[in-house]
């Protein structure tokens, strides 16, 4: 469904109009407004369609106004649904945001895991997972803002969900502890600190309007992440390696 | 860190609550982070080849420090007076002085 939401956003529309030969061809517009009056569509289809439209509207509205300034009225207007329909699907604005956030975060997490599992050695797993995340965020500015910038501003349950979600990358990094050859054990919070640095830099780049360039941060991020485990020289060598790593078959 | 320990409520306001405020306050937070990155970036002067580490590294380190402080304040570390300064210095020193020097920072006694 994350693909459908992405396609339903303004960026998704732009992407459809500029798709090149050989690239995956996006299907038609996701979740269009249903025809008025009697249409004989199954109830389940209608419900799913409404939910997708509401979530897509949430993504677009938050991208335009920010979470705190977004109201349920903005969302229902953008989704072309009534307030009653909105509350049939979601308890409140926060629940709607969390549904959108979970969908995007689950997609990123699954993509990162799949990318990491393509490699046998840990440093390349880290690089692949990070590259996958940066590539997704740089190609989907609205979703990048929704899942990286707005949770910090929203605070409360949303910020807590965001921190919990980041634990996925913390686990990938912790798998590198056996690679550490230093004289003393790494600090307990090394991984949380590194992930905090990554997130903070990404948030600042998005806020500064440089979302499309996020994937250019990869070498610097990989170098800093690998350094505590492999030492600075090896981290730099792996991070600056020109050759793209090849997944194991 | 000493300031935060002395006034946890103000620490929470300055580090956590600022994220839910308007763009003016967030701009000030970002300027503070840039100031921290400037200090960290001074570590390049310790290197034989300063250009071997990018400015971006300092910004990641500053973000790592901010993210850690944010998480620790939200988790109540400040109120419990649990010291984590050494871990912050570790991550700041690592890219410039290497693992050995960074690990040495972990042995430095807490401020109190």
C-alpha cells in the first residue's frame, strides 16, 4: 500500500509523468474518488478505497502544512470524504498519522532488511541497508517528511513510535559488535548514538529542502557508522570504495 | 550537561519541547547544533590531512550528540542524574583521533 500512497502524492504524479523506458511502470492513480450515487461496488472495496484516500490526503496535507497545523477538516477535504467517514476509520488525527507512519516505516524497514540480507558480511549489510533507506527517502519527499521530520515535531505517542521504529537499524548495527577489535568494549549506547546522528542529519537535510540529495550522504554516514567497529582506516576504505558491492546469490 | 542536571525542566524545554514549536525556535535549535558542529569540526586541525574528514562528519556527530541527549532526557536520565558525557565525548573524538583515544575518554570520571 505504501506504493499506492506514494503514487497518490504530488510527487508520485510527477514521477508518473516522467517515467523513463526501462523503469518500473507505475499503475494508474491509486484510490481515485468513487463515482457519486449508486455504483454497486462491494462494501469492502469502498472501505479500503476510503482508507487509502484518507491516508494519502494525510501525507499530502502534512507535507504542505506540517503535522501540528493539519486538521481533520484539511484531511477530509483533500480526501473528499465526510468527517463521519474519517471517524469510522480513525479515532483522531493522531491515529490517522500513525497509520500512515507505520505503513511507510514498515516498508522502509522491510526494504532495509532485504537489502542487508543480500550480503554475507556485516559492513556491506550496513552499507546496503543505509543506501536503501536514503534512496527511498530521496525519491519520495512527502513520505520522507512524514516519517523523518514530522514525528519529531509531533511529539507524544508519534515521537515514541518513531524512536521505537529506529530500533530496527540499531539492531543491524549491534550485529557488528563481534567485529570490534578495540582494547575496551564499545559504549552501551553506541548504536543509539549513531542512529541519532543519522536521523538528525537526515531531518536537517529534509528541512533545508535537500531531500533529493540525501543519497549523496551515504559515504560519510557509512564511514562514521563503521568506524567504532572497524577502526577509522578500514571504515574510510569501505565507505569510499567506488565499486558498488555485489549482493551474494 | 552540568546545566541540564541542575535544571531538568529547562533541559526538557530546550531540547525536547522545542521540536513541537514554530520554525523560529527550531531555527535557533539548528543554529545551536551548527555551533556544536563547528566545535567538533575543529578536530580536523588535529589531523595530518584535515581534508580527509569532511564537514559532514562534524554535522553527523553534532546530530548524534543532540539525538542522544534528546533520547536520554525523554527517558529520564537527567532526573536520575545518570552520567553519559563520556559516551558523547567518545563519538565526538572517534573520527578525528581514532578508536584508542576515543576509548580513553570512556575512562574519564563523571563531572560530579
